[in-house]
C-alpha cells in the first residue's frame, strides 16, 4: 500500500468529500434517477471519484480507459471499487489488477450520500471467484481485507457485529 497515496487522499479528504457530494447531487437531478439500478449508481459514484480526485490532486490523472487503472496517483495505479452493501465488493473475473485500491461503501440516507473509504493493496489471489460457469464476478469481503492485508480507513469507521465487521458510512 503506497503511503504517499494514503497521505494525499487523507490530506484532501474534506475537499474530495465535498466535491463528491456536489457531483452526486447533480447526478440525482437527472430525470429517472430514482429508477437507476444500484449497480449503475455504484458505477457513476466510481466515475465521480475518478473525476474529483484527478481534478483536485495535481499528482493524479484519470486515464479513462479500461486497460489502465482508474487513477494514476504520483505514478502509482489506483483502482476504485464501490459497493452499496455493508461488507463486500465485486469485480469482473479478469479485471483484477494487483495494486492499490480505494474500497468505497455507500448508501443514500434521506437523500444524503453516506460513504466509507478504505485504502489497501490487493493481489489477484485476494479476490474469490464465484465458482459458477454462469456468473463471472469475483468478490472480496471487508473481513477478508481486515484479516489479510494492510489497510487504512480514510472515511467512516468499522463496527464489529456478531459474525462480521461492517463499514460505518458517514
């Protein structure tokens, strides 16, 4: 996990969060927003994060092409994964690149975007295959990240429940 990226994001988190909320409010004004799937909303949120970080940090660029990382920060590839669940992320079977990741959990509460953000480094083998011939996605849980790899919570918190640890979105 690149500690310079952690510091850059942490030092600019207030402004990143503010711009992210502005962008999400703009997105919500699109006709039909309430009919958009959670998956589409997650994809839009990921794109908003790319745009906000690359606009705010001179060290960051968003290449905008699938064969490259979502962001390049100070020369280091940075992937963004978003989820509306409380404890796991999904991704395509063949798109897992080893490297730094920003793992984002989100929910909309009374019209307000609440987020959790964690920075970590993941290898391809950290992701679990679905094991199904019909479903290609891989997944990783918050508990697996907490148990297996170094991480830094950038926004929100962690709440240990009976069986799992859940992210706290703020």
